[in-house]
């Protein structure tokens, strides 16, 4: 089972031995309330229960700060409760999945910047922020330009397929994938004085 709430959507995919069940609902808000019922519906459609799951995969961003945290927290909690592994998959990895190498993924990071990651036949390079990129090889992503390759599959399906491969090896607990600090700043007011 894979899920992602890193954008204005709530998406889930269930890989079964005989197929795939895929659901994506567009929504600007409400992912926290919709995620678990959506997962219940996908499991019911697959004719299995929570105890039948072997692993979880979750989209870790980059993306909407709150959305990423919703999915990652849910995956960590379900992993602990069900006693199964949870695997984090970045949006950049998922967009590159199934496309030829070399490939550069260029995603809009807003504020005039882009998220960039190069994927070579021997493996991925580091992800980073850039002001602009002129791809020298095949490219995909929301900011890759007019000649961008379309993704090979829906984002949540790619997360599920990558997660299924990684679940057989030791993985760190899923964590939000941030390339930039939070927009919110700590308060500048001095802390209150506690009287004895």
C-alpha cells in the first residue's frame, strides 16, 4: 500500500499479486480527514484487510509542508501498529521511475526556484535547489519545459512500485524530504518570565 498527500490531492495505490488499485482525489485541504477512509476504501476494493499488508510506502515530498507531514506521520504510526516496514519515497524519485536514463527531474519549488535531481544509469545524484536549469539530457517534472517527458505512471503508483522493491531491504523510517527551510519563523518576542 502506498499513499501521498504532498500536493493538493489525497492518493493511494495498492499493489496486489494480480493487479493494482489506484485512487486519487484532488483537494486543496482536508487530506488529514480523508486519508484513512480512502485507504479503507482501497483495501475493501482489493478484498483485503489491514493485517494482510506486507509493507507501506509514502511520498515524502518535496511538497506542501502540512501534506507531507500528514502522510509521513500516518505511515510511521501504521508501520508501528501493524508491525510492517514503511518506506519513504521522494517525489523526485517517483517522477523519474520508469523513464530512461540519463534523466533530470525539474520540479517547481516556487519563489523563482526549482528542485533538481539527476538520475544516471548507475544511480541518482543529490537533489538540490537551483534558480534555473537548462537540461542537457531528457527531463521531466513540472518545471522541465516544453519538451519534458511525461511521467511513466501516476505518482502514487511509482511510490508503490519503488516501495515494494525497497521493502525487502533495511530502510530508515520515513521522514519529510526538505530542501529548503520552513516558511514560518519562530516568534521574536522574548519568552515569558515565570515567577517563583
